[in-house]
């Protein structure tokens, strides 16, 4: 079995969504400085780096992460390679046989820019018609390789809201650059937080027996 780490490294200088604060790790005591223990305080926005969004992030009264059972956050998945396309379109998806009942992890040209310091406002997005194609396959979740599945030019968050209306979890900022296209097993467990709209995850893809 091969394990692929799909999670971005968390650090103060990491790429964040415009306007969001960066993570901060503060050392509060250190054995090297004579303390009995080394301890740290982590300040981490819920939407920094690789994370999962629940419908309540986009819909009033939408489901929060604590409304989902643990088995919603792992299961059979498919990595769909769409990197040669400008955006995830219905035509691009038509080139692939998408299985039903899977976590659908969409690799786009964004995967080459995840380590860049600046936010790419020309990032690949999921077009509304493509979102309907994905929804028709009854996915367990949608995974994407940038902060937003919507175009930066759009103000309505149309695709985000459409996925949320279907109760779908959306994993964003997945590093899909190394995992081969095709079937795998996906793990994307959030912290066990009550009533929140998002959480960082340590996302993994497993391939093989």
C-alpha cells in the first residue's frame, strides 16, 4: 500500500485566503530554556490550508461538521486528472468515467501553484454546469486543489452554495500533485469540534492492497 499525504504544511508563511490571518505557533515553554516541559499554543483559522467546509459555511441553518458521522470523512475515492483544462467544465468531466458514491478529488492546474506565496486570482474553478454533473454522481464529497471552487470573478459563490444545498462536504487545498489518477481510499478527518463550519484536516489517499 502507498500512502499519499494530501495536506499542506502548516506554518506562519503559508498561503491563506485573502483577508484571512495566517496560522501562528507560539512556544510558551521550552526544555532548551530550562523549563520542565516544551509547550506551544496554536492559533489556527478554521479555513487555513487543507480543510473541509460544511454547508453551514455558505448556508444559514446548514449542517455543521458535528452533524456528520465519522464515516462521512473517509471512504472510496477517485482522483480525476483535469490539469490540462483551464477550468473544471462539464466537457472536461465528460472525458472521464466518474463512478457514483465516491469522494471525487479533482486535480487541476492549481496543484502547481499551491506552494506559491501569493493568491492566484486566476485559479482554476468548477463551472456551475460541471457542479451539476458532479452532483448527479452522488459523490460522498468533493475535493479540490485550491481555496475556492468558485471563480474569483464571481461574487455569488454559486458552486459553493450549490454543493452546500446538496449537503456535500467540500475539501479544499488538497495537494493532489503526487497521487496518481484513479481509484483510491480517502481519509480527511476534521478535529472533533462542535457546531463549526470548517476544520483543518490531515488528508491522505491510500492506493494498493
